[in-house]
């Protein structure tokens, strides 16, 4: 019975990772896709690479914390671990189906908190700190974005304005016998600088997402000993990558095109504010 639950747990963990990839890819690469710097498939590929780097390095420490910090590791029995992962994945699937980006950490931690409340083993001091950050961080992002957009952005736009690209910066030329990758001919030299900054920050956000979100997919299995940390990282990143190449297309369409039409400079500002807040919280 235990071995069967472990198999089910692995499948559910992969399901959670799949939905994490669908949500987090949009969060990291929405400015780059929205400003026509890269296509959705390119964004998914870059996110997969940097999410792996983040998960393999910093992420293993986060897995340990998630496995035993909010609730004791002993609470992650095979049944409890499967239950936590199932409800985490189900909640994220709903958000991805409706193309609404959701916080993977909030979803996963919420499921673990439910386990802690049910067993009376919740670390309340730690949860107060986490919830406080959840409330303050979005308000800080909103306030900083509003102030920059109202007072700073017009000044920056007058001095550092970039071209609004109608097509991707990197394009595939299929006019010859063999396809060739070339740059957008309508892009000015300063557009390449802005594009490099936007993509660099997006990749950094992918690194941060892998560092924190790998734990959301496999921490319960690490807590009950079903997976080693290395195995958990590989499983999580593989599932996250699959989600990035498939279901993330809907989220990228919403956050990249549906919320606002981002020129390169605006995309750079949005990425910088988001990456800074994530770094401070990390």
C-alpha cells in the first residue's frame, strides 16, 4: 500500500510541477513576450534552463525548509503528502485553465497549512511572517509601479525610448534553402540593449522561480523520504518544463498581451520591480 501511494505521490508531484510551469513561465517572461522580444516557445525554453539552475543550487535549501519548517517532517505521511500535492495541483490547474497567473508558493503553502491546522502542528510564528510578506509585497509592487509610471516613466521615455517591436527581435528566415536566425531589421541599436536587459531579468526571475517553486512540487515527498533532494529537483524541473511548453501559452497570452501592451522600456521597468521584490523576499 505504501509503495502504491509513493507512485501516486510521484504522479501528483509531476502534476503539480506541470501546473507550476504553466503559471510561473508567464510570471517570469510576460514582459519579454508582451513586448515582442521572444516567442512563447523561446520563453518556455529559457525558463526551463534557468529554473533548473535555480532549483539545483538554491532550491535544494528551500526543499528542506518546506519539508520541515511549516509543519514537522513527520506529518508528511504518504497519505498526507499525496493529499497536499493533489490539492495544490488542482488549485493551480483551475487558475491555468482560466489563464489567471497564480502564486505557486501561496497555493502550496496553503495546502501545507491546512495539514498543520488539522494536526495541530502548524508553526504559527513562521506563518505570520509569511502571510505578512504576502500582503505587503504586492502592495509595494503596486505602489512602486504606480509612482514610476506616473512620475519617472515619462522622463525615462523621453531619454531612453525604445522602438515598439511589431515582430520578435530574433526571427527565423526561411527564404533560403536552410532556415537562418536573424535580428529584426526594424530594431535600433538601443533596442538590443533594452532587449538584453529585459531578457536577462526574465532569466533571473526564472532562476528565482526554480529556486522556490521546485520545493512546492516535491517538498511533501522529501519530507516523508520518498525522494532524495536531487531526485526531487529533477522530477520538479522536468514537470515544470513540460508545463512551460504547453499550458503556459494561455497564461503568457493573458499577462503578455491581455493585461497591457508593453513597450520595451515599460517591460524593463516591470521586470526590474518584480525581480527586486522577489530577491528581497528570497
